[in-house]
């Protein structure tokens, strides 16, 4: 199962719309995938003692990451970077097994010209530190506010072709790396 992480908890965000498009592409390719929406994180996760005592309501999210075969992270641009909730989510996950040798790919989106290239590269540094297997090719949607329609579709044929290629390539990358994560070997 590939977990598609919608990397913000902002209500009504374009990130979730793009994640749903990506989910549809995986489904069309016959690849099992689902969306992990950071909007759904339990509020008690944000209490000060959550670092030391993870709330029981967070455990299903932790398990979804641990059981995934790969992570497709969709990251919007917030102030030239990625949303703080995305980093907090990463910080809350078990170390090192949550990302150790787990395949990861990234799709960035931003209203500006670069589609959050900086935020994606910064997030890659975090995942590199955690020993994830990053797919080198990333995809960016520049000018996202003008290209994502109300119905959630994307009005950019070039970006859609890039996304289709990314989904196909990542599915293959995940397949080639099955069983390499320490958690997978221990089972």
C-alpha cells in the first residue's frame, strides 16, 4: 500500500485536491494506495506532552506509515518551505523505523513560479536524515491556484503527464525496494 500524505492541515486546501488526483492515477494503474490527510490528525497530538506520550488516537496514523510500502508526499509551499504540521508529523513518528529504507517520492505545489521546489528539497533533507529511499525525480505544480479547478481536476496537461510518469515510476521503485526496510525484514 502506498500512503499519499496530504502535507498540510489547512481546510479547503489545494494539496488534498492534488492528493486525490494522484490517488486516482494510482488506482488507474492498479496500484493500491490511500490518502493520509493531515487535516484528520487528532487534536491531542498537539498537546505539549505528546512528544513523550503519544496519544492512542495517533497510533493508527503511525501504523499506516509503518505498514506502507512507500510514501508519496504532496507538499504545498508555505513561506518558501513546507508546512510546519508536516515536519511535526514526521517528528511524531517512530524513529528510525518509520522511514528507514522506505521509498518516498514528492509532489510540490505552489502559487509561484517554482511550485515549491525549495520546500520539497528541504523535506528531502529531513527524509534523507531518516534514511528513506528518495526517488530522485520529483514533480512540481507551479501556479497551482490557477490550475486546480473547483471540482479538484487539474487544468495543466503537461503537469498531468508528469504526474502520470511519477506515479508509474514510483510504483516500480516501490516494487523494486519491497522488503528492504528493517521493519519488513523483521516480520
